[in-house]
């Protein structure tokens, strides 16, 4: 890439507290696990790091608390050359926290305490939508009002918007009514929007088609290790997952989103962009941790054979 694509992320930043357990606990159960690991995370922060490692010029907009975790979150982004000038420190508020439990197969359970992410508002939306930006990524761990305003501004300025509706908030139908260029959801999130179960790649393909038929723009439904389905005005299809030995799937979905944003920003067509994002996500699942496991172009090529970045149209 002679000119780095420009990606802006409006979203959450959390400190991840991770524990590996022999099995995921059921209701009322206690399971002893490993020592706790503390690492920077949050969907927005993760997507920003993923995009930066894959060659984008990235700007992060969001909020952290005025605690030690907030400082660590900002420094971690700066270490990846992410522009943090639009990250606001909120006085007397704790930074967001994510409690993550991971089993030996890489499956996980995540509980998030939003903290300062709930303060994201007008100033962060304005900063995120200010030029220059090729793709605006919005994650859903921030207030719905901020998401709606950012989508509206992106439409008015003809900026490419990519909304990761994770988790799917209540009232998502109104949020999506005006259209979004790219909507990315996983199986449970697609089920929440559609009101019916979604399991496996075939049902993900049907869900993507249903979601694309009811609103403008492209839709991607990810199906974990099985791959992803996409649908939209430029066609539809499925991309099979890449066979890798998963160690920790936490952050693989965020890697997918960050990678998709970069692929779209360089002009890749839908199928090539989704395939490249699947490859990057698969590589991320082979490493321990979240941001530290996110790949660089050579990692994607070496493990999947996919050349980064994908070619433009």
C-alpha cells in the first residue's frame, strides 16, 4: 500500500481480565482457572489495533476513565501508532472492564462493565466523523444515541460506515432503518435482530440475505471457525473458515472487523474483503490473548496463504 488507508474507530476501550479454565462454568457452578491476565481490550480498541497492524492509518474516538487502566489503554493504542487525540479521559469514572473466561478450545464467555464507555457522546462523534476517513467503524459497546448520530453523519458526508452490532442493543430496528454501508454481526447477534435462531454457515447465509433484503447496504454474518456469509447490492456468498489450531478466540471477531475495514478502504470487492477478514480472524485465534494475538500481513500470508492487502476491484 503506497498510501495507507484511513480508518477511524468509534467505540469502546476496556481492560480485559482473562482466566483460562478447564471448562466453561454453567449456572451456579464454580470453576478454578489460571492466574488472571490483564490486557488492553474493548471492541473499539481491538478493532483499531487490528486495522493498524494490517497497514491502516487509524484514529480512535472514545472514552476511558481517570484511573490506571485508562492510561494503560491509551498507551497500548499509541504503541500501535493509533491516533488517540479523540480519546477523552472522563473524571471520577472507572474505565470499562471485560471479564473473560476461556476454555481449552478457545471458546469464551465475556461480561462487560462499560464504565467510561457510557460517556461517549457528541464530542467523540464529531471527532470520529471529521475528515480524513476512508472507513468509519462503529462498535456497539457505546450509547445507542452516539451510534445513531455517527451513522447519520456518515451518510450525510458519504463516508463508508461499518457497524459491528455487538452486542445487539434493544431498538436495533430503528438504529438500522436509515441504512449502513456494512453491518457485521455474529450468529447470536443476527438471531437477536431477526428474532430466530442462527446456527452454522448455511443459516448465516440465510440470515445475511434476510438482513440485506430489509435495509440498504451490505451485511456480513460471521459463523466462528466455519467462516462468514455476506449479502448486499454487489452479490452474496459464503467464505469457508481457514483451518487453524485455535488457542484463544477472544478478539477474533474484532480482528475480522478491523481487517474488513482495511480491505474495504483499499477498494477490495465484497467477497475478497470478507475472505481476507476471515483469514486475519483465523490467525488471531491461534495466539493467546486479544490485541497481542492480532496478526500483521506476513502472519496472515504465512498461516493462510492469503496475500495482504487483498487486491482492489
